[in-house]
């Protein structure tokens, strides 16, 4: 028999073995996490490399353009200064773009690491709910998975809702009832919708109808909550096809609530039109038209940039709407569509999770605006306002005017655009009229102390006006030269000396000095005037050249603006695609 010492030693070794096994298991888990993080970083490096290459190509192109401007014979300090300003503005935009790209990587990493347990729970919840009526996994296996994720997500409604489904599947009705009540307390609307979809999937139509009635008691047209879109998604996708009675009830309720919108707000159609106008006005789009002379020599250069940005939005939005309308719904059975509805509801974001998601969207808008932070912020405030409405009317507008949001399915956005199309067209018309009213036939061109309102077709008139102004002020330009002033003063002093000598007793030394001052001053003034005249002539020719090139650039701008403005008809036609 083993002695007490041997038994104790054996127990110690067993404990050591268990400890080492636990360490090995933890190391394996840590290694798995590191591998996932490494894979993400590798993907992020690839994205950053592409962004850096794009930025490098753009900067290289701009520097090449700067070199081209400098290399021309007629370049002067003003051209160089303007080229440097242009490059400086683009540099700061590139800096903002680089910061936004870095933030995108950071917040995306935070989103997938901070809410890792949420993502795991959603996958497990979806798998377990789908397995209830297919018996793909055993009760015991499903329950173990749910209990494991439940312990890591006790502050999340989905943990209790999934636990309730699993306990009901295991025929533990009392425990299932407790979990159900807890889920309803944490998020009544999402939980009731999930139980509605689950019962509909299991063929329990009467219970599903009861949950639908329960859900309706929690909402009204002026306060439907964010969750209402999931019911609409289910209805539009045909998820209620297995229960025609419930489907007709849901459809009738939708129509009733849509008609109630105008009862709560008689100005709703005007509000939709205004939202459409703001949507176009805040679209995160910046023209790539190459402005060079206009920003420096046109007083209204900012207006000209804004007009071109506004007009180009027509084609951008029209293309997006055409793509949305052309997206074909995948052919799926009723069960598959219902599973999609359950998936969308389960994947809906928690409040803290949405905060990080909005940071990601903010930086995506900065990238879309080519680093123009002001444009991006304006677009973000319009698309993701802090006081987000939860009325059906507010949701309809948000669905219609939210872009690149994976939480809103294409069929939901098409539904909103189809119902609001007349008011949206009115808003688009208001937007077009608002910027068209700002277009001017003539813009003020300013060089130094000369300014003239002219159009791009009045080059000869502008050149003649400048030449007349230049000749009229030529004498003033001569006396702007300090040496002309000095030599003129020398002549005046000499003349004063001669006058004093003539009036008083003549002093030979004063006469000689005064005469020398007059003669030397006159000679030097003649030489300086000759040099200044040549310099002024070169300046005149250069200024005329600047006027010519500014008006040529204005002509190119006008052509680009008119072409972009013609895309308004395509934009209007795109809205009719959702009414067919």
C-alpha cells in the first residue's frame, strides 16, 4: 500500500497536471484570439496600403501640376503663391482623409472586439432558434451553448429571449416563463417581435397572432420605435405567407398607420419635401473640377464651387436610386424569408453598439467627402440626427434618405421611396431651384485694385476695361516705385535751391549743388522711369493673360455646371421607378 507521503505526492502531481492542462487550454484560446487579431490586422494593412497608394498618386499628380504651372515662361509670384495655396488646401484635405481612414480601422476593430460576445450570442441564438423545428442539434447541446453565452451577456435582451425559447423547447415551462418576462422587461418590442416570428416559424399561428396583438399594444403611429422596420421587412419579404390571415391583418394595419400620419401632422408632405431638399443639399459629394485661377481672381469662387457641387449631386443620387431599383429580390421560400426576418431582428444593434457604429459612419462620410470635414459633418447630422424620431412618419423619412446603412434592407427603402415619391420629387425640385437661383451670368474678376463683372464670353471687353484702367492709373503706378519718389524728390530739392538762389543773394556753391541735384536726379529718374515702364508693361501683359485664363476656366466651369444640371431629369425619372 502507498504511504501517506506517496498519496500526497500523487495528489500534488495530479493537481499540477490539471493546472498545466488549464494553462494549455488558456494558451490555445489566447493563440486562437491572436490568430484572429492577426488576420484582421493583415486585412487592415491591405486596406491602408491601397489608401496610401491612392493618396500618393494624388499628391504626385498635384505636385506635377504645380511643377507644370511653375515651368511656364509667364509664371510670376502670384501664380506660384496660388499654386502653393492650392497644394496646401489639398494637403489638409489629404490629412483629414488619412485621419478618417485610420479612425475607420480603429473603430472597426473596436466594434468587432468590444462587442464580440454580442456577435457570438447572435450566431448561437440564430442557430438554436433555427434548430428548434429541424432537430439538427439535441436539446442538451443547444441548452449548453445558450447557457454559456447567456453568462457572458446577462445585460442583453437577446440572451433572455433565446433562453426562453430553449427552455420552452426543453419543456421547462416555468423557467421559460421567467426568462420570457425578463426579456420583455429589458426590450419589450424586440422580444415580442422575436416571439412572434418564432411561433410563426413553428406553425403556431394562433400564438403568433396573440404576440402580434401584444406588439400592437406597445406602439401607435406617432411612436412605433426603431423595431417597426423589422415587422415591415418581414411583411414586404413575404414572411407571413404561411398565415394569410395574419398577413392580411399586418398589411391592413400598415395602410391604416400610413393614413394616420397626416392626421398627426398635417404638414407631413411638406416635411418630406424639406427632408428631400436637405438630403440633396448635404450629400457628401465634392467636385473634382480643377479650380486654379478662379479661387484667386474670382470674388464669388466659393459660390461657383458650391453650384457645381450641388449640380453634380443629381447624377450621383440618380445613379444610386437606379441601382437600388434594379436590385432583384432573391427567390426564397416562405420559411427562408421568415428566417431572414429573424436574422435581421437578432442582428439589430444595442445602444452602446450603435454609438461605435455611428463613429464608423462619420469617418466613412469624411472619406466620401474627400477629406472635407465640414461637408461630412453636415451630411452626418442630416442622416443621423441626435433627436432621431421614432414615429412612423419619421422612420419613413429615415428609410428613404439613409444611404449605405446595412441595417435598412433594400426592400424597406424602396417601400419608403415609393410611398413618399411625390413629396420627394417636390423636394428635389426645391433643391434645384434653390441653387439655380444663385447662378449669375457675370462674376466679378479682381486683380489688385481693378475689378470687373463679366461673363466668360466677354473676354475682349474685360481685357479692354483692364487696359483702360491700367493706362488711367499708369502715373500712380510710376510713383508707387520708391526710387521714382527718391529721384523726383531730389529734383524738387534742386529746383527749390535754384529758386532760393534767385530770390536771395546768389551763392555759387548753392547754385552748383542745386543744379547738380536737378541734373543727376533727372538722369536717374529717366533711367528708373524707363525700367518701371518696361516692368509695368510686362505686368500689364501678364495681367491680361491672367484675365484670359480666368475667363477660360470660367467657361470650362460653366460647361461642367450646365452638363451636371441636366442630370436633374434623370434624377426625377429615377424616383418613378419605385412607384411601378
